[in-house]
C-alpha cells in the first residue's frame, strides 16, 4: 500500500534542486551531484525506482538575485 502511495505522488522537481545539473550528453542529459547519477531520466525518478522512496537529498535551489529594473 505504501509503495503505491509513493508511486502516485510526483517525484521531487530535480530542476528546482541545487544538486541537479544538465550534463549536455545526449544519452544521459540529467545529473545529480549528491548521488553521482547520470541518466536519461530525472535523478529523482531513478532514486524512486531503485529505493521506492523519494529523494532524500532534495534542496531547493536558491532564487537568483533580483536584477535592478531596466538592467
């Protein structure tokens, strides 16, 4: 029952995580610095498939500094 509940929730948004990076490799465009993952799928999906749990390393990426108006 718990596994089904985990599957029904969306995985954490890797693009909003400070550890996510784009590898620029066509076969493995998604990377996670914490887990050392290079994958065709988002790292959070790989982690969920391997462990059945959501990513424990997700950290919200800090917002970029505000640019002055007119810059």
